[in-house]
């Protein structure tokens, strides 16, 4: 970063961003981490389950998006769950994060929370969707989760610890052959009075959306949010 760009970035960060200190880093699996952030700037911040924060990767112009699973407005504390998959700034930041380090972030901001209708939810996603599931479970409504994961056995422990008791796990397979089972799960639920929230990998979101349309499921009860796609970085 050049001198003038760095000065502008620092000024913009001080104006727009909040600063937090990492107070705990808990690796729940080899790639899934729960991180607790704390700071004066977090006190009194308006937050609703399903909202997002965008953490700066060294620059306010380069951020990665995470979903807080809770927010203690009195003490100024929140927690996120990150999935370090592949190589990139976000995964590198998660792997290198240590207690005592600081970070700058934007938010909390609306992501998909306002689009989800009241009532039961069927949430489809992957490891990157777990934080959203935990956040939505705070609303004490009927939530059923369906996750495609790299390692089913490794995922069981954090899923149980996070109290996502109704989660079904699908082992990610070469050629996405496991998606047929996820499509079958969609077909089982279309007759139920619930909303569908499709998140995670862009290709999976698109395929399950096509499955719902094939069943003529009402579009106003479908919410989609792709968190990542092969070959792309920095998706919001």
C-alpha cells in the first residue's frame, strides 16, 4: 500500500470502522473456528440475528464477511464462526488470528435477516452457513438445518456443541453427487409451511433454487445468499 493510499485508508478506518480485540480463538475442527471479539465500540451496537460484520484484512478496502452468533451489547462482546477453506486473505486471517490481536470491522449490517419471513425455516448451506444457523436459532423458532460438509464425523461435534440438534449432514463428494440427496430433502419439505434459506456455495444455492422452482414453491418464501464460489474471492 502506497503512502498516500495508506494515509487515506487509515483516515477512513478511523471514521467508519469499529475496533475490536480478539479475546478467544477456539478451533472447533481443523478448519472451523469460533472467535470472540471485544471492545468499547461494540457496546450498544444495534444487532439482530442474521446480520453481518465485515472485517478488514489489513485494509478497509479489502474485507471479509462474517455472521455474529451473538452480541453482548452491555459488555461489548460478540463471537463469529469462520471456516478456513482453501487459500486466500480470509482463511489466512482466521488461521493467523491470536488472542490479543486487534481488528477493524464495519457493521453490524443487514444481510438476509430482514428477508426471512416469520415461522419455521429450512436452512441449506455448508460450513460457512453454520454461524447463520446459530444466530437464527436464537429466535427460538422451528429451524431445520441441512449442511454439505467436507468431513461429516468432524462436523458432528461442533454442530452438537452449538445446539443445532436438527441438523442433517451430507458428505461433500466429487462431482457434487451428494446434491441429489439434498434435492431429495428439499422435495420432502416443499409441502410444509416453512421458508427456505439457501446459503453457502454458489453452485449449490443455484441447484437447490432450481429444485424449489421445479416444485413451484412460492418465491416469496425463498431467500438466497451465496457466501463463496470456486475461483472467486471476497464475496459479500
